[in-house]
C-alpha cells in the first residue's frame, strides 16, 4: 500500500504542475477560482474513494509530519530578509500587523458577542468542536498553506472539517480578491473622502534579492536544510517544538547566511506544500463533507470585521488607502495575489506587496497559536 500511496502522491504533484503550467484558457479561468493546491488535496481522495482504498494509515503521513512539514517551515521562514523590510516603512507594516491581529483575535471575540444573544454558535463551534476548523483559516489567511497545514496538525482538525474549511476559504478569498481589485482602484477617491494627503513615491528600487538563482546556491540550500532537519528531527520529538525551532532557525538562516537564495527556498517551500496536501488527501473521506450555514455566516462576519478594523486603522494613521487592500491581500491572498492586486494601482509598489506577503507567511503559525490559546479559554 505504501508504494501505491507514493505513486499516487507523485502523480498528484505532476498533475498540479501541469495544471499550473497549462496555457489553455478554460484551465486558467478554472484556476482563477479554484487554486491548484486544492486539486492537490482532492485528486488523491478521488482515487482512494473511487477504488475503495484505505490509505489513512500509510507511513507517508508520519514522514510528512516528521520531515516534510518541518522542511516547508524552514524554507518559508528563511525566505524573509529583514534588510528588504526597510523599503516598506513602518506604518504599512503596523497596518498589516493590525490586520493579522484582528484575524487572530476576532473569531473568539465574535463568538463571545454572539453568545450574549444566542447559544447556537457556542454549540456549533465549541461543543461540536468546529472551532478546530477556524484555526487553519487563521493560518491560511495570514500565513498561507504552510501555516494552515501546521495549525491543522497542531489543533487536530478532522479531515472532513478541513475539506469544508478549504472549500469555504477558497470561495471567500476569491471573492475577496475581486473586491480588493476594485477597492485599490478607488483608493485615491477614498483618500479624498477621508482627508488623507499621504504621498508615496512612485519609484521603488526594482532590483531585489528575489530573482537570483544558481546551481551552487540551490545545492547549498538543500544540503544545509536537509542536514539540519535530519539532526533536529532525531533530537526533538515534540511536533510543536520542531515548528518553533525550525521557524527561528529559518529566520536566522535567511538573514545571516551570505547569499542565501530566497527565491529558491520560497519555491522549495511551495513544492513541499503541494506534497503535504497530496499526502493529506490520501486520508480524506468525501462522506464527511458538510457546509453548515451558520459556520459560513460566522466566517463572513469575521472577514468583514477584519477589513473594517484595517480601514479604521489606516484612517487614524493618515495612511494612503491603497495600503488597506495591499495589506489585506498580503494577509489573505499571499505571495501571488497581493502583488497582482497592487499592480492594479501602481506596479512600482509590487516589491512592497511581496515583502508583506512573505512577512505574512512567516507570522501565520504564531497568530494561529494565539487563536488556539483564546479558544482554549472557552
């Protein structure tokens, strides 16, 4: 069964890459609404469901948790360069952090408010343990797929609930991206409406460290990372401590090792995420999929509240309103959609969006742990 599982995972990874590289118009339209990474989760499940195979206990799941997830964490964390953060300035980073804080804290706060009027949300989220699905949402919105997968494991989110959250998250983020595209185009009018006169120079230095590549740097990154993971995985048993230590190590490696290839490790992190999703898909059971309307309503209110808080913060700081959709998409959309939305206003701001998105990827797991702690108070 292990060989079959490995073949299915490799087939899934290849299929996802083919989808991403395809130039066919209908596939591009499809991927605008359903990201390729969701196919990485669903394709293995289709095969196991159709062929009535039980791959929920194959050894691959242990390998993923012990080695592949730590590798993904190390890669993503080492993609952040503190030097590059200086070009953004402090206020946009503060706005971004406020948006992240709002996402992490709002879910339990909204539940507390709802409990004043009706107990049904407490029953849905706490008694039925659906709050365990909200924690991966925090990881997805702030940190992206890496944090989402790590937090899924930390909180013990059931596979059926996780699929529900993946589908719901995908739909909402795609709708949100469209809304942010429209909003950033109107940011100058919003500045006039709120009396904001903040000016940001059009020109930003285009040269950055994200476009370097060499065989030597690739070999150095892979050998160094694999050696660290092999050593620490042997010394540390706790999954939580592995994540914390690899996160700190990643930051140190990305900033203190000369000529560290940030582009490469980001791509390796993305490949690892697809692999992790494909392995998770091996134990997905479609029979457990459901979409409670109250859960959908709760998540929508959560998302809108996050945006209102960011708008209020930007107004108070007299910050250019274009930063609201940029920071929001850096949180929710990540490394691909944040620059795309930014380009709709000013392409010279795209490096800023990329850096905020990487900062989001780095901090997502931490904010998810904050949410876990707050829900634990219930």
